[in-house]
C-alpha cells in the first residue's frame, strides 16, 4: 500500500512529475559541509533511513538510525555509517550532515520512517555541488 505522502515522491522518482514540483534545491561549493533536514512521523519506535538517488540508478541507502521515542537513537545493527555522512535524530526531525562535499555528492536526498505498519517517505532535497569540476562537466555537456 502506498500512502498519499509517499505518492508524490514515488511519482517524482518514476519521472512522472515535473522536477520543479518534487524537491527543494540546495547549492553548495566543493569542500563545504551541508546539513539536510527531514521531519519523520515516528512516535514510539522504528527506523529512519536516508537515501541518495541519482539519475539512471536505484536509490542508495546512505544512513540508518533505530528510533526509540525519548531514548537516544542508535545506529542500525545492519548498517555502517560513513565518516562523511552522519545521520542525527532530534525529536521529530532527522538530519543528514555531509562533510567536505564533492561533485559526486550531487543528487536527490530523502528520508523515510519505518514502523511495524508502514514505510513513509518524507521531504526531498536536491543537492547540487558547484565547483570547478561541475562547471567543466556542465560546459562539456552543453549546459
């Protein structure tokens, strides 16, 4: 069952919605640090996942935290967190912090919350990393 909240994201991922309706664009320079925020719906317990999606590939899970309500969240037992990409949970919000971004970090980022009954996808952000490498790529591609 797809919940209504997940439907727009699903349609965006499938390319059936205009890109301008699907996400907020964040622009950063190569070497910057960036934090992307997302609101989750977990109350008691569950999992919070962060995904990265780039054109022509399947979504890649890049972060996971196990949520226990008022108890501090823990890393998921089945997932090793990257040193550059760190997931945090503060109340009803979760964040993904990426340090020393590079051009390969460009992509669509979103979070999901999973409890015993459902998986819900939340806010979507497009991260565009600007820098000398991305300018050269854009120029050679004709943009």
